[in-house]
C-alpha cells in the first residue's frame, strides 16, 4: 500500500478519520455523528450525519479504497428540517432518463 498523503484524506484510514473529525472545525457545522472504521488496512467506511446551521442535515455513507484513494460506494441524503431535499447514490436508475448517464 502506498504511503499516506496528508493532502488527500482518502489516502489512509488515519487521514480519512482526521478529515471526518475536522468537520466540526467548519463554522457552518453544528454537530457531526460521522464515524470512520475499517476491517482492513486497504478499505474503510464512513457513516453518520452532519447538522448545519439553517436546519440542513446531511446523511452520508461512504466506502473508500485507500490504496486507490477513491470512494468506491456512497449514499448521501440532504434534509432541511424533516424534508428530504435530494439524495445521491451509486446505484443505477435506468427507469429515470435524467440519471442514466450518471
């Protein structure tokens, strides 16, 4: 496995964990429950919610390949108060022509 790159939070479990912890340093972030864990030195998972000022909330789940420094699977949902505004995931949606190219 390549050496960690502190400029790329996807390069190691340590860097990715630091990135998740530092979310709380952002002025618009009120709270974060994002946790990062790994069952191997090559992959990791992050999951949780980030609460922003203005009633916005981000639910996130990411799976990361540290050797390639890539997010390999993901799901995101954005809410304002209790209303889901939009979501993104890596699943194909062939029934929706606007998403076929994604």
